[in-house]
């Protein structure tokens, strides 16, 4: 039985539909993430799970118990859900220890103190319980907020954009620390963010949201290498779509050569794989185009973006189409220079020009099943 289950969730504010037939499941001890652009409904879903927003239709279940539906609404304080907010929400007049122990007032003083000390140790703040929030850095305050949320041993932890107020370097480090803490405590959690790096660093499973729907619920690896539709392909990572022609179930031909696919190639809506030479578009990521001085296949450097260890090249093909290539930065080529390239495509992803989201949702399920086989 899933620890958290959302079934056909609908929510509207007046006439405005915010969440549409949204479903997802999360097992005990797993970390899920709702990832998407601003306004897609991800924070609203989090508030539905917490009990802060009533649902129009559909269900929210925790450990099999129905906590939200059109006819039932268990109040937030009875759901055993912890929350970590974007702005930390610490009490400035309380010490760090008092902040962490705020939800433990029913415990005996000795038990309460032991739990506070345990959490200070877990979040790497041993011995700092006597300090006040203003005496700590932003990263330390966020760890205090996490410790406070974990203190009552919640059934589920919700994290709403928890790193957005931190600088990039601290955000990256803290996201890894938070994942380690959640895994060490066996906590089931749902993170909401618009930052792909955060999502990839923290979550086991990610749902890409767009216009109130989950476009694909999958592992970070599959979202990048096996996107279920164009929106996911565009939103996750970088890439370009090049025109191609289906040769058979497992081959497509394009300007850069013929690609072989383990997963049957989709050539049109509803018909799955076929051999009718249907026109498609192939998704190529920057790591699919390899710089190779010995290759006879050439492309012209149109743009370059220095990234320290790597350079992201925009390369122009003979047809005028452009692709991206991520190359070690010691290969420093000039704009306009012709360089050798070759393809190294492990996952062939194709989209029909008229395909819709429903067809690609079905395609995403097929891909996920093939990956698990």
C-alpha cells in the first residue's frame, strides 16, 4: 500500500481550475518531488496534501486513510504532517533548542531534551541549541527548520521551495545534506521546487507539472533520457529536435545518420511502432553529440558558452539546423570553426509533429515499463 496516494485530484479557486485529475503515489521512505514552472499548481497540491486547501473532487490518502475528498476533510493538525517553508518561519525570541522542541511540549522534559539533542546531532548543529536564529546562517536556519519539522516524527514531511532563499553553492550543498538526513531518518517526503538541480539532488521520483497536471512521474534518469512528451523534453535539461524518418520499429534516419533504438520508435499517434517512413523529430541532448577530431562529420561552431570544466557549443549543420554539444573546455574552438563530431545516442526519443499530451502520457508509461523490464 502506498504511503501517500493522490487519486484524480481536482482543485479550483472560483472558476479557475488549478489542479486537474492529478494522480501520484509515494511509498514509505521515498522522497518525491513536484517540479515545474511558477503557476503550474505544485504548491497548491502540497497545500491539499497538508489539509490547508479543500479538494473539489478526487482523494488524498495517507497510509490508506482517506484524509481529503469532496465529502471528507481531516484537519491539518490530525494528519501528522510536518512542513518546511521557504522562509524558515523560526521564532526569533526562542533559542534553537526551543524552536526544535516547540512541537514536543507534551513530552516529559528529559525525553524532550533527548529528542532535541538527537535532532541537533542529526542536522549537524550539536551544541548550538543555546543560540538564537539571528546568530545563525541561512543554511543553519534551514537545518533548524528541518529539525523542528522532524521532531514530532511526522508521518509525512512536505518541503515548499526550502532552498530558494540561499545562494547557489549553499543550495547545492544543503540539498544533498537534506536528502541524507531524510534517508537516515526514514522519512517519507514531498518536495516542491522549480529548480531541476534541487529536484535531482533530493528526490527519488519526480513529477513534472504543467497547467495543473503531472506530465510524467518518473526517476530523474528517465525524465532526462526518456521524456514522455515535448514539454518534459523541453523542461528537463537542454536539447534540440531534428527532423527524421522512421525506417522500421527500431531505426530512424536523420541528417547525422541512422539511429538504433532498443525501445520501439513512435512514429504517429495511436499506431505505436510502424514501418511507414513516417516523419518524426528526434530529441538530441548535448551529451549525444561528441566532439571527435578524427570524425569526417563536421559542424560549424555558431555559439559557445564557457562553463569552467566544459564548453557548451551550439553547432550548425550543413542543412542550417543547430545542435548542442558539451565538450571539455580544453577543446577551445573559435566561432566559425569547423569541428569533427559523432553521435553517441543511447536513448532514441522521437516525437510526431501532431502528437498530443495524452498519447505521450501513454508513451511515458510504455517507456517506464520497458526500463523496469
